[in-house]
C-alpha cells in the first residue's frame, strides 16, 4: 500500500503544514511571537527553494516574528522546540541561532546544545566554528561529557570536516584533524548514535589524511567493543580501496587464499526499473581459517564512453579452512539523485581482501532496443 503521507520531495518536509506547526508552537509559548508575520514571511517565496534553502528562509521568517532582543528570542525558540513534530522543523529553528547569534557565542552555543535534542544542530554550529574555531571547539569538547547522547553526538557531528550538506570550515580544510580531542573523548561512547558519528568523522579524515588516521586508530585498539566498532566503520573508505594497513587493523590479510568457483550476474541484460542478482561462490585453499572482506565494484557507463567505478559492500566473514561460501546480493537498477544510469556495458569486479579476483558484466539496454 502506498504511504500517501510521505512527501514526494525532501523539501516538502518543510512545506506549508510544517510552517503551521512552527507558527502554532511559537504562538503557544509566547504572546511576543507574531504568528501572522511568521506565516506571511515564511510562505512568501518558499516554493522554489531546496530543503536547506527552506531551512534558511524559515530562520529569517522567525527573525521577523520574534522579539528584537536576541536573549528574549532565544528563550522563545527554546520553548518552541518540544512542540515541533519533525527534526527538520527544529533544524530550521537552530538555523535562526546560527544566522543571528554570532555576536553572542556562549548563549548561542548553549541554546544549540538544548535544541539539538529535537533536531540536530550540526549545521547551525558551523558558522561558529568558522568564526572562531578554537573557542568553539573548546566549548564543543565540553559537550562530550554531557549525559545526553544528542549533545555528545553534536560535538562530533558538528565538527566533521566533510559534513554532508554543510559549509566547509576553512580551518578544517587546512587541517581536518582539529577535533581530535573530541574524538578521543568519544571513542568508547556507550551510544551507537554517538559512535556512528565518530566513525563518520574519522572516515572524513581518511579522505584527506589516511596515514594520520591509520596511525591514530592503531593506538585505539584496546579491546573495547565500541571502539572496535568505530575503527571498523571509520576505515570503510580505505578498506574499499584495498589499503593493506586498513585491512590489517580489522584482522584481514592482504589478499586471500580462495578460488572463485562462480561469479555471475543475472539477468545479463536489464532495463531501468529492473534488478540484477550477483552471486559468487568462494572456496578456501588455506589450511587455516581466514577473515574475508568481499566487495564488488561496478564500473558505471557514462556519456561519451567514460566509466565511473563505485564499490559496494558484500560481506565480511570468517571462512574456515577448506570450506566454501556462497554469497549473493540483489541490486535495483534505477536512477537516484546522486547516480544516473546510462545504457551500455557495466563491468563488475569481485574484490576479496583488497584484490580483484574475478570480473563479469551486465548490459543496460535502451528502451528502443526492447
């Protein structure tokens, strides 16, 4: 059954119904919130904006509806937050702090630590980091001791060097390891929510400072299950690249003692909207058990005869001596906002412990070839 309540576009999360929720929340907590002004200002020009454009637009509309005194406005938005019904509504509220609170850093960052519980303030903290990196990082480092996992996670997520959708911080472009004190404080955090952010932060660093990351994570190997989880997920980009040091950190040798009995794709010819199934059988030729990281790389056809490779995870597992394992995965062939498919031959490589061990291919047909 189709879920008709799901927005067709991400930006529709901040459509007219969301504006009414925010307006109602403001009016319910303070008579100094001008509901009519907010709705008029927020509605005007909303339709043509992207999701993050709407975040900024709503923040400006809040400015028009709130008291001029920033401290009074902060009190109102802080009281509004528990009444919001979606995280992106709260993100728009945090953006008000980012846009109008740079002259009141301590009060603004305290407000973001409160608001992040209702919708992450990871984007809103970025202007403060850009304005005064050292001071803001010192405050964020204190957040790592918060009993609230949302605040601890904000310390890591807000300071990510390559946070998706967010502005890049000049100081982090020059040195993506600036938040290492925060990461050290959170490397054994009990919350999966926090550990995932730490791993993503470290994976960002891997793209610019792989040697630094590998050295640091070698020192983190202390047997703590949470830290071990972070290390494995932080290394995913380097593992996909077959980096021997990264593989060694998760207990995997460079290369594997296996033979490939079968590596196949069915069907070999597909159209957009269909799916392929990739299967492989691996047989151990080792006298000992071995850990295997099995991935596959699809070389997507591009316009003009070019290709672009993307690595996908298949499975990480231990294969006993002399044993066989059959793995399979189904992959839809459809367009995404980040990836569009083109007709033509798509080569697929099987990668085991960083080494290409087999190749096959499938063809995406044009509609006219049917």
